[in-house]
């Protein structure tokens, strides 16, 4: 499967205890795998790699002075993409009532950029929110520079931009009507 392909029957994460690999696809560079687990299902190694990637990108690379370990991880599904070199992308899907009244997406981060990983993670999260969590809408507070990607997946601005940690973010919502 191409990383850009969006399927109507997209697999979703469940809390069933089965293997966490949802999708495998080949790229020119490597075999990629999409995974999903609840916080309490993560191994210590998986949690360490997720937090390391988030800190590497948000704190070190983007110099974003935020509280990265924010107490919300235990109220989330954690999606990640890996290959033979390890974790390449990550996405957190928060339960309603944690960030907003709706399911909320947060902490999107990719190591391999420009190859569709963000779209894969977003698409899996949208299908999961609707089909597993029963959501009727999903919110995200997107960096201004990424709003085009979100718009292509059905998100729209629903509030005025806000400045957090010196960066402009745009509150966006997807009503999941196209899922």
C-alpha cells in the first residue's frame, strides 16, 4: 500500500491484546509498519522511543519550550510508524474531555518528512476516532505552517489562532463526515 492511499476500511486500534501492527507498506527506502496502543499497553522501550522522538523534535530541533510530559499520555491512543531503523513518526489521539469536548489529536511528529507519514498517521487517527472511539468530531491545534495538510484531510478552522510557546497555532476541527 502506498503511504498516500486512504482506504474506507482503514484498520483501527483496539484494546484487544492482539498484535499492534495495523498496516504494513513498502516504500522505496523501507518496509513501514503502523502501530497503535493504549498507554498502559506500551512497553518501556516503546514509551522511551516515543518520548525521545517528541523531545528530539519539539524541544531540541524546534526549540519549543513546552511541558512535553504533560500528564495526558495515559488518556490517549498512541500511533506510530516504524521501519528497520526504528520509530519514524508518532501521533497521539486523546479521549474527549482531555483537550476539548471532542477527541483531540496532539503531538504529531515525524522523523522522515515528505514521504506521507504524517498523512498516514492522521488518516489512521481519523478512522480510529470515528470507528473505535465513536467520535462525531476531532479537534487539533495545528501549527500555522501545517494547516494546509489538515485542510486536505477535511479539517477547518473553528477559532482564532493562538500563540503558544512563541508559535502561532490554529484551532481546527474535522466533523468526520467524509470518513
